C-alpha cells in the first residue's frame, strides 16, 4: 500500500487518484494523460533505482546511519545538491519568466490578435517535454534517501524552493492548457492543478516562515490570486453547463468579488519585499487576470440584459453572436484595452436601453427641422431640394473638456481663454472630431447631461459605441495638433456622451441624397454611414458598418 502512494503519472508526475490501484487504465486528473498502473509502477521504480544508484555512487555504499551528521551535510552541500540545482535551473530557466503571466481567458478574448493569455500559452511548455526534462531532478529532490543528507533547516528549505520551481511550472502548464480547451473538462482539470499549487505554496510558507520572511507575503499574494481564479473557473463551469436558463445576478456578484480578490493580490505582491524579477511579472499577470474577469462579468451582464440567459441560449453560442457585433468595427491591431472598453460600454449601452443604467444623454432634437430645411440645396437644372424624410439618431461620442485661447487672424489675444467640449465619434473608428464652444446650445446641453445622466429607454435610434478610449484620445490629440487654432489647448477626457444627430433624405427633380446633420454651430455634416442591426436575444444592437 505504501508503494502505491508514491506512484505518479508518467505524463506529469502528479500523484495517482484515490482508488487507482483497482483501475486498470487511469486518466490523470492533472494533465488528462491516460496510462496503466503497470506503466506508472515501472516508471516510478525506474526513477527510484536511478536515484538510489546516483546517491550510492556519490556517498558510497555505507548505510546512512553509520555516516555522521557533519559528513552527510558535507556530502549534501558539495556533491549532492549542486548537480540538482544545475539540472533544475537548466530545465526551468527559459520558462521562469512566463510563470506568473495571465492564467485565464475565454473564447471571446481570442478574437484579439494581441491576446495576453494566448501569448503566455505560446510560451508555456508542452507538459510532455517539460516532464521529460524535470522528472529526473524532481525524483532526486523528493527521494527519502536525499533528505537524510539534508540535515539542516536551511538545506531542507533549499530543496523545497527547488521543488517549487519545478512543480510550479508543471501545474501552471497543466492549468493553462486546461483552460485553453474551453470545456467543462478542461476547467475541472485546471481546478485540480490549482489545488496542487495551493498545497505547494502553503507547505512552503510553513517551512520558510523563520528563514525567508519575504516569501510568506509573496506566496500569500499568489494564493489570493489562485483563489480568485478558482472562483472564476467555478463560474465558467456553471455558464458552460447552463442550457435551461440561468439566474445571472449571483454569478455577476461572484465575478465582481474575483476582481476585488485580484486587486488584493496585487497589493500583497507589490509589498512582499521580493525581487522585482518576481514581483513585476506576478503583478502584471494578476492585473491581466482581473481584466479578463471584468470583461467576462460585463459579458454575463449582457447575457442577462438581452434575455439570452433567461431563455436558455447556451453561453458559448451567445459569445459567438456577441462577436458579430464588433466583427466589422474591431481594429486590426485591437488590444485587450479595446475589448475591455467595447464590452464595458456595450454593457452600459444595453443596460441603459433597458432602463437599468444611466448615461450622459443629450436628447434634444428641436433643432432638426430648421437645420434640415437650411440644408436644402438648389440648382438651375435640378431645382431646389425638399426634405423627404428625417430620422433621429443618438450618436455616442467620447467627450472631453477643452480649454483654449481665442484667436483673431494669426495673433493670439492673451488672457482671452475659452472653454468647451471636444467630441470624437465613438460609433466608428474613422469618425469625426469637432469642438463646441461653451456658450453654444450643444455644449450647454452636454454639461447638463454629464451632471444628470439618464437611461436610454424609449429614445431614438441609438448607435452602440465601438471605439475604445485610448483610440479616441489618440484621435483627439491628432485633431488638436493638426489645428492651428487649438494646438495649445488643454484637454481632459470625461467619457461617452450620447448626442443627437439627424439622418435627412433630400430630393429634387433629378436625384436624391442623404445627409447626417449635427446640432453644432457650424451646421456640420457627418461622413456617410451604413448601419447594421445585430439581434442578441430580445435586443437589437445598432452599429455603423462604415
């Protein structure tokens, strides 16, 4: 019975599952490798004999009991541990930088070419290759015969840290590859490896408290991160299993807690006192995990607001439909920032349409009649245009407060500063930027909208925002720098404001045309647009295709 306890999976060196001796063929719950008891026993016995021979060749054939403690310590320090340390470093050194990179993802994130999780996964070693490189040195570290020579507390701690550096990579590799399957089986595989990591870190904390004080807060920070990831995985399992309708509010609350737990983890890691080469990647990876958790939380909110959760639409199918809403709007170089902004703003957009959230909304269309009639053109051949139809539209715009100096000719009037709002279309990446001075009606309405947000329920045709904040900031900066009048302005981003626009169809004797009018002082027209509606559950999401 004792020999069964030390038998391990040949694929990843994880322990046998309970009841394994009675099973002929075993599927490892850590790496999903399939093997027989006989194969595991043969591999374990082979490694055990190799370790015994290795120690015997170095320490001699005498029994450990007849070698005094000082001699054993000398043998350990000079002959046994150095080759273990070198072998472990060689097998793990190229993978150490990726240990603490992002641990989680879900299918929607794979829409992004610059995906932090997929980048981490691409550097994560294949478990078979990793195990082949590590199984010899791990067998040496865990051999009872070696512990007889590691007689001091510092030596035991030294061996433990080396063991952690090896096993940690194995469990993290299993975990990432399990998550990347995006299946319930893969999620459960990842949970098993999280449990192994928790046991590994906890035992190291107990052993290192007196000798390595900085390791406890660092590993405690990692344990906090793992607790958040574990809860995230449990939520994913529920979402993947749901087929007959699901109540989302408890899931959203649990996801919000995982984000908070990651934030706690970041603080613990940053203040742990470990070296920057450990702290920096651990903090960065944890922040990325929190970002993925937030995006999933927003997706679950959309899942609920569109009625998909209640009607029993599978979450995987819902994600595929959701992807269609940005297929034409996502930039080629989109990052996780873009996805975070897009899903977050879409969640607010849908919540506001359902009356569950509030946004900055300028919903005044009184100007449209006069502006559309003023836009009628005439010619000698075709005659004067008439307004055939008018459609009200609410356009999302990234909006910033702007402070600038008035200009007369080419001479700046010192001391005569002005303020207003700078708008950048959020409905399409190549949209317009324009400025409204503070005394205009649109600027005044914008100020009131920012102070008193409203829902979008029962409003006009509402365009969904697709432009991320960073892209809007870049466009605003370029717009300012290209303008002689505003290039010394001070700009402060506020957020998305929905402003009124009008789709006006004109006709004369020979032709028709369409104009998109804004309620600004210049009577500007927007570039032409084409719209598409994507149905998700009981909601329609209106986007600009070009």
